[in-house]
């Protein structure tokens, strides 16, 4: 294979993949357990990664990734506020981490990924300030346990998506709508919890290595389809202020800046508004209509690889922190489309890094086809397919897995 058009990444760059507990583990007892997705699916078994993690780590090894971003499920580990952590569940996560390390795969753990323990949901979840103290206690216990094993800590995954879908749009449990005050309270409480967790994690000195800590911020660009449409522009600007600006300020503004040593960026693309409608498949606009508009979309949002350069340069200039692309991926049955998408985004990433942005790793969403929240099993993000119609949930690598394996092996991408 010629490498003439190959873009090479710096030595030590992390090439990873990502999952979250509710989406892959199965057997969770949180607010998603009784949730029925739009396709009628639920997360009760999901990929059964809970039992099959060792096989899934073998898949990662075959892919040649050197990093894995995954969650520790709080509801498994702590059955009551301030209670000791569950020993068996801890032992299972220790085994996951030990197997990853044995396969030379660096773990990045996520502490909150759209789910809470039932006892926290019973008192209003993150709208209740008690969540902050409870999370602090949980993190203190976790760091005591894992400080010699985990050096990449991702406290909150996409607080903006979580608070928006749970309290504004009603897509996630508890399915509230237009509770702006609760949306803001959730963000404020999570930001405070992140600040405290950051302090705890950074001060837990383990094995002479400094732990790194950050959130994963979902960044969507919000634009008006027709730039002269005042209403669409106003809506786009409101979304930008509420989901991007307000959230970044809450987590990284003022003294909270000190809590983070990196920024995690989840970047998929953009959302354009036309007559106040979000023109994306995830918002219900049919694919053929989007094509007529000239939009290139996966099964979720519009592709916008050049936006990656814009957001990376903005984050670097504003915060001067190292960045990990904690998620990017495409959902589609069309593997050629996904392959092109990956190359386009990695080319944009490479241009940003050549221009001086300090990006340390890229995590493909996702290792496996999985339970995509309110959409259930219809969105195929996996490098590895899972056959959910077969009770044995067989795994099978997709064509993109080979492409990604080549990227990981060569630490570069061919265009
Ligand atoms: C992100 C979530 C992740 C998955 C991908 C497609 O917003 O963090 O769990 O749903 O989108």
C-alpha cells in the first residue's frame, strides 16, 4: 500500500474507541432500565458487554487501538448515597482495566454518561444540590481505588446534551420539557461537581504519574440555512448561547478553570435551521429532503468536517489546554460513507494539529453497534457489528474496522 498521501500523527498519539455503560453493558439498574426507545428497544441486555468485556477487549486488541474510553456505572458501584462501593462490581471494573493494560490499551474513564443511581433520581437527580456532595464522595472512593491504574479521568460526558434532552426536549428520562430553570440548575450542579472532582483527582497522587481530568463537551454548530432568515438566526444563536457558551463558561470559566487539565471534545457536525426546523435526521427530517437541500448527513446530523478546525482553534485559543477528541463517529449502513467521513474528519484534525493545536488523541464512537438512547438500536455507529436479532449477540467486524485498524497501526491516515 502506498503511503504517499498519508498524514502522520505525532508519536504517542492515542487512537481509541469509546462506549458507555448504559449503551453496551446491559443489566443496569438506572433510569434507562424501563425506558422504551423509539424502535421499541430497551437497554436491558444491550451488547451484554457486562459479561463479554474480555471478548470485546480482544476485538480492541485486533483493531490495534491504544486507548479506550468507557464509563464506570455509578448505579452499580454505590447502592446508597455515601455508601461503600460494591466490592464485586469494583472487582469487575478492576479486571476490565487490568485486561486493557495487559493489551497495552490506555483506559480513559468516564464518571457520568447520561445515567444516575436510582437513589439520586428519586430526589430529583442533578437538579438537587445533594448530587454534588454525593458525587464528590463517590469520586473520592473511586480515586482511592484506582489512582494507580487510571490517569485519564473524564468526569462528565456532554452535560449539555444530558440537561437539554432530560429537561428541555424530553428525549431522555425524566423526560421533562422546557424546564429552563432545571436545565440551568443541572449544569450548575454538574459544573460544581466537576470542580470538586477535579481537585480530588488531581491531588490523588498515584504511582508518580499525574492524573489528567476534563469533561467531554459536545460541540454542535448551529447555523441558519438561509443567512437572511432572522428567525432561524435567532434560534441558532439561542442554541449556541444555551448549549455551547453557557456550558463552557459554567465548567471552565473563572476559578473553575483550575479543575481541568484537558478538554474532551465530542464533535459530530452541525445543525442548520430552516423555518425553525432542525434540518437533521435526528430531528425527524427525511433523508431525501436533506439531500434535496444539498446536506450531507449520517443518520443523525449534518457532516461538517471543516467545523472541527474552527472549534479546535477556538478551544485552544480560549483555554490553552490539551484536547482529546473524546468522540467522533458516523451512524450509517453505508460503510463507504463512513469511511469517507472518517478520512475527512481526520484530515481536518491533522490540519488543526499542523497549525499548532495540541490534540492528544482521537476516540472513535463506537466500538460496537449499541443502544443509542431514545433511538434504540437503529443507529449503527459500531466498528464492530452486533447482531441484536440473535440471542448470542455475535460480533462481526465491519469494513470500517479494517480501515481504522490501518490508521491505528500506521499512526496515520491515507486520503
Ligand atoms: C454522543 C453521546 C454518545 C452517543 C453518541 C452518538 O452524544 O455521548 O453516548 O450517543 O453521541
